[in-house]
């Protein structure tokens, strides 16, 4: 993998949340690179990340990455007010994370620094995932907190 990992902010958050949920990252039928990027980040907590709100290094090998645009949809059965196109949904969530953490497209920071920002500034994430049911977000928040702790250590 390249020296710098291009990553959507919410993809990093998802990896840390996954770590809090047990930290097993397996290859996905979509063929995306969550598992390899997660492995890279876990094996070097100081690896450099570049914030990328478009198709990132996780999206690169994904079957839904069509010429740099995601053609997937999201499940709106439990979040009827969310935009059904995953591209729009991701952008919405990424923009909220950017605002919350004070980051912008193209910013570079080490994975550890990103995680420290999460620790210090993520606050109540209900507002970031406001289209989702509150109980799901509450579960997500617990895993995220656990993941941050696990990633940064004592
Ligand atoms: S955002 Fe779309 S293209 Fe990127 S990994 Fe997810 S499904 Fe694939």
C-alpha cells in the first residue's frame, strides 16, 4: 500500500468502530479494501492518512466504484429520510464528520492524530447519524468509544 492512505473520514471512523466491535476485518463480497486498509492502519498507528471525500483507497477495488463514483444504494427501510444513493449518504456523513473534527478534503494527519481528534471532539454522535434510529447510534457510540481506547491505548 502507498505511504499515504487516501480515506473518507467516515471510513476511518468505521474502522475504529469495527475495532471496538471486536476488530475482525474480513474480505467483503464487494471486493473493497476495508480489511487491507484496516490492517495497514492497525499495524502502523502513525501511518499518514489523506482525507478524501471521493473514491478513496477502500473504494478503489470495489465493484461499486464505477469510474470513481459509487453506484451502490443504502438500506432506507430503517432511515426513510436518508438519501438512498450511497454516494450522497456518504458525502452527508463525511461532511458532518469534517465539521465536527475540523478537517477538510486533502488534509493529512497520522492515524493516531485522527483518532485523538475523535477522542477529543466526536462528542454526541446522534446528530451526525440523525437519520438513523437512536438505539443503533447509541450502540455505534459505545463501539466507537471502545475502539478509540483500543487504538490509542492506555
Ligand atoms: S462507498 Fe461505494 S464504492 Fe466505496 S467501498 Fe462503499 S460501496 Fe464501494
